[in-house]
């Protein structure tokens, strides 16, 4: 295990913070890197066009079939199948590329594709594979053109349409849609604050105050959208990070407890056992083959 989970920033020197790659070539050239748990500071769309690998995203084992899409949110810990017996396309992009207006920010935050309010799953596009492929060809053609004043807008519009097609297809596959409105807006803002502060701020009141709403109003929003209280969401985020560090690094339990903001490692052990019915060490050992 590594001391830290390998984290990748977007490649420097490209005309846009956007890239489309051949999955087979990527996995062949960087087989060790992609088959080792890692995280990235950008969004990823994985089109498993051929083959049926199992893709791992934050302890979610996603079994794919040909023409499956997997959407990986930034900073999620993922791992490609070690068989490398598959091919497709990989689209990478950042907030800086996609979010030019407030509507773009809201779209990315509320879309069911890159939304960790729900578990990550594959989206079958067998019914629209030719349409999806045509959009990919348009994107690849434009991506290869020399950069000019129009390129980023053209690429962004193609990408947005690709995301809308994918979202429609996911909704058609027995997905229970999250109702948009004030409650969802509150939940998304809460999740934003939580992602940036959960290591040092674990109090519901603190987040409600930052959002200029009452603790009761925040509770109404999260229970309405997710069926969970704000405290349960905070605890779940801490547990996820604890699992990531226990399984993907060789940091000691004491180091992890301090990293997660616990004053004493015994408090962290009690917290972990309460939520997972095992000790941190037992959880780590269960992943050692």
C-alpha cells in the first residue's frame, strides 16, 4: 500500500481543460497507474464499448457490459479492471472548462450522472450507441482542430448534449429521479460545504449557519431528498474517507484518526465501530488478500 492515495491533476499544456482518449491505449500505456486505486481533480466519462470489466469506484463494484457508461465524480477513488481486456473512450474535463455560467455550475451539481447523493452505477447505452458514437466523433473532430475563439464553446455544447442524452437514458432505466427545488438546492450546498470542511467541522449547526438557514430547515431538506439527517450525512462522509485511507494507504490508525480530525485514536475507533460494526484494523485486514 502507498502512504497516500495517488491523486492526479489535469494534464498541463492542453488548449482546453478537456481531453478525449482511447481507453485501450490509456490502459496499455499506464496499466500500473490505472489499475491501482487513484483519484483525480476532474470529471471522467468512461465508455466501456467492448468487453465486460468490473470497475471499482469508492468500494462500489460496477459490473459492465459492452456499451456501458460510468461517470466518475472528481476526487472519487477508482480502479480499472486488471484484466485490461476491454476498450472504449475516456472523456476528461474540469470545472474550469465546463462552468462558464451559473447555469453550468448548477447543471453539474444537480445532474444524476456525477452526483454522489446516489450510488455510482453503470448506464447502458445499447439503445443509443450509434447516436452516442456520432457525438463522440464530432467531439474528436473538433478536439483535433487548432484552438480558436469558437472551440471551447463548441466542445462544451457537444459535451452538454452528450450528458443530457446520458441522463435521459439513465432515467429510462428505472432510476428514481430526485425532485429539484429548494430542498435539493440546500442539500447540494450542504454537500459542497461538507466536502471542503468535514476534516475539521463536524457540527450540523455550523453548516446550517454558513447556509443562513436553521438546523431544522437543513434537516427537512436532507431527509426529504435523501432520507438521512445532516448528522448521518456528515458521519457517512467521514466513514468513506476512513475506508479510503485504511484500504488504499499504509497510514496507521492513529495517523488516520488525526487526519480525520479526532483528538484521540480511541474516539475514532469507537466512531468507526459504531458505524461499521468492525474496528478500523479489522476492516483493513478484510481487504488484504
